[in-house]
C-alpha cells in the first residue's frame, strides 16, 4: 500500500459514512466463512475467507475486507477523514487492461471496531463472488430468506378502475421483513396498457430485473411492473413472470383489496 499524489477531492457521502461509523459505530459486524473474491478491471484483486459482514444501517450488510488481502491492484492511502487517523480515504489503481483506471470510493480503517478492514464501493468493482456465485447489488443478509409458493388465489390488478391483470396461476414471493409480492404469467396482463422501460435493477436474492411502464386514461406509472429473465437459483420459480408494485396500483386478493 502506498501514499497517493492525487488531489484531495473526496466523495461527500463517503465522508459522511466514515464519520457516522466513527461516531456511532456500525449497526453490526460479523465474521463470515464464505470465500469472497472481487474482480476489478479484469483482474482478481481479492480472494479471502476473512471478510466481514458490516451493517452500515439495519437493512442489509456490505462486505468489508482485510486491507492486507487486496493484492491485485495498487491500494493508495490518502488523507485521514478524522484528526485521530482512524479512517483514511483511499483509491484503487488498476493493474489490468486499462492503465489509469481507478476508483476513489475506498475507505481504510486503522482504528476502532473496523481496524484492518477496507471498504470497497460495491458498484465500482467489475464483479463480486461468494464462493463461485456472483453477487448482485449488495451482499445477501444471512438473516433473510426468500420463499416462493404457488397459489391459486385470484390476483386482480387495477389502475384508475381498469383491470390491467388478472390471474389464478400465481407465485407468491415472501421475503423476510417485506410485504408479499405476487408474480403472475405474462399472459395474464393486458399489454395495451404497458410500454417498455429502459430501467434495470439488481437484487442479490433475485437477480437482474427489467421493467414496464403502465398507462391508463392518461395516468402513467413509470416502472410499475418488473420481471426477471434469468433470476438467481433461489428465485428460479418466478423466471419470466411479472410482478406489479403493490404500492402503485390497486391489488385485489380473492376480491379483497390490499392496503397500499
């Protein structure tokens, strides 16, 4: 690890996160036995079984990795965030196929409960793997799970009083701590009320989602429907099926309207 000569311009939100962790500590820190690997600019820069799950907030963890385990790229320490030198801004310079490629969204912790750990911004890496499985969006919370159950209960979806979908061949997806989601065959949808969207999103439990917009009587809901072309193994049962945002439309379960 070396000192950086780059200018002292650091992401504001990274500074705020570092100060929050120094002042209040992380919500929770746990060891994980999983092998974690990281790909950056086509190079494996990290391969460790000593990563930590760090909850920066109560909702899901991030991976913090041993600073000494980052060997496939130049990790350069910059200015300290605080006066005590507990945590430093840093950057990662590539040794890969694109010389000069780097990210400055890195924090190195040298004191406190995260001593010896480095935070690599998840989205600035090419890919993260747990064992041999890619991770999407952020690490999975080991205390959450997904259950997908087939159900013949009738799901009717309305927008502005118009039925836009109706099905009795559904998959109910239950995710710990979240409301149920109802996935239905695409044949159950009235497609004249939809338009394709360019939006995509990533979920560690389900994979890469694609979206449709809804429009009825001049009322439009952007990205009101989503689906997974190639979901993760644990969510394979909803492959090719569509789901409506319960919060944005009227959903009826066996004729009973759900609360938005």
